[in-house]
C-alpha cells in the first residue's frame, strides 16, 4: 500500500504492510548478518520448536514523528533488555542489545514513509519477535533461532481512543500460572488469553482484568496491558510475579513521581477498587486508557470509577505528559527517546 493512501487519523491498531522487515538467524553458535526483505512470510520447518512447543517471544514498542519533524523511538534499550529476560525464561538464545537496537533502527528508517505525521495521533508500532527454528520433536530448547522485526503504522488500541471503557473480572480464566511465564512476553500467554478476551468483548468489555492466579484475591493486569489506579492522589499499581513488567507503567510511575505524587507498587485487592478515584490500562498499545467501570462478573458487583464519559484529571495529565515526551514537545529528562538521524 502506498503510504499516501493511508488516512493517518483513522488508522486502527492493526497490521498494514510496509516496505521491508529485517531478520537475523542464530546458527552454529553465532548470529548471522542482518537481512532486509520485502517478503512478509517466513519459511519454517514444520518441526520447528516455535510451532510445537511455543518457543516464541516478542516485544512491542513505538516510533513517533515529533513536533520538530524528528523520529523518536521510545525506550528502545528497555525493550531490548526485556526480550533478553523473555529469552532466558524459555531457554532461547538472547538477542544481544546491540543487534536488537540496530535492527529496530534500521527497519524504522527503511519504512520512514510509514511513520505517521505529527499531530495525527498515530504512531509506528514496532514488533520484534524471536522463534526457535530447529526441527525437533523432543521437548527441549532449539539450537537455532530467528529474530525478525517488522513495523506497522497504528492508531489507538481501544477503538474508543482516550475515552473510558469498562472492563470485567472473570475467575473462570487464568492468563498465566503463579510461577509461570506471565513475567515474560511469551506468545503462549496471549494464546491463553484469547478465549477470555473474546468472551469479554462479546459482552461489551474492552478487556479482562485478571486476578493473581494463586489466590484470585489481588488485581494482576488488564488483558494486554498493566493496570494502575489513583487512590487519594497516590499512584497504585499491582506488584506481582505473574504480570509483564510494563515499560509504559514504569514510565508513568516516574512521571507521577516527577509530578510530586506518591507511587506504590503493591498488592491491590479487588475490593479496594471501591476506594480509587481513577484507573487505567497502560501499555505501549494501550498508552493509558482510562477505565470507567469494573464489573465483577462472579459477584455481580459493579465498581464505578468514573461517573460520565470523561477521563479523570490525573490519568489525563499522566497521558499528556507521556505523549509530550514521546512527541518531543517536552524535554526528555530521563533520556527515554532514541532519535533516528
Ligand atoms: N502486559 C501485557 C500482558 C502486555 O502484553 C503489555 C504490552 O506490551 C503490557 C503489559 C504493557 O507493556 P509495555 O508498557 O512495555 O508495552
Ligand atoms: C503492546 O502494547 O505492545 C502489546 O504487546 C499489546 C499487544 C499484545 C496488542
């Protein structure tokens, strides 16, 4: 598709073909050269470990066209480090930070015409993924891996944009196990969430608010995003071994501290939702999506967080400050952006 045919302001969160993607393969104990290709397909052996035993990990980050026309990638090295943690979790070959950052920069540059213009509200979503490619039937780690990075211009993850949506609690599903893979960005976690997500969507909810899988007592995370809330002016967010350490959440916590707010990473019970004034789902895709109501489908209890259809003031301020840093409108005081020359 020609980029001049795209209606930037109306982009969904989805896949749009771009000019190229980049790949590197780990074989015989070393990463090979970076290949740039226009093919959207991967040629995989049918016995590859990724296909049978789920040796698949990924990342998600974004590039933005700034107010000054420059392109900024948000927290590139943090994503590089997180995919290393995911690789270690599944005994996969870690992609060196330098290779990750070089490939991401290269694919962004090569697809520059797909980076949405400043002011459109859209961004370039970057999706790095790593798969085990060794043909094998025994359940063990592959010895060969492929690392691929592709991009797609995207709009808001929740079609409502920056508007409150309702989410639900359903105890019949777990996304991950207590000591399982929840803290890593592993494809299998998402496979395990599809049925619950589909059920929630069919009932009009934007996401499932998962509880800790051990006791089902504490809030965990919100579909493909972390969860945070504002209680008496304090930013509270779950401490849990079974959630993904969200880079957006960490950034928002820092912004909250910069605003003089207290930040608490701790257990949050379901009932505590009665005491919060604002809440949001946060992540690269979700940014900070305000939550209107949380419906506990098992007890029938409805936690009304916002009255009306407007986001609350603190979530709005956090969202605006994060966006301003990403778009180069505010000083990048924590050195979160990588500027693409
Ligand atoms: N939790 C899950 C399960 C996710 O898929 C994501 C998305 O990446 C997040 C949280 C948010 O993480 P980040 O802010 O690093 O994108
Ligand atoms: C992201 O926010 O980058 C994610 O990975 C969410 C995605 C699974 C839609």
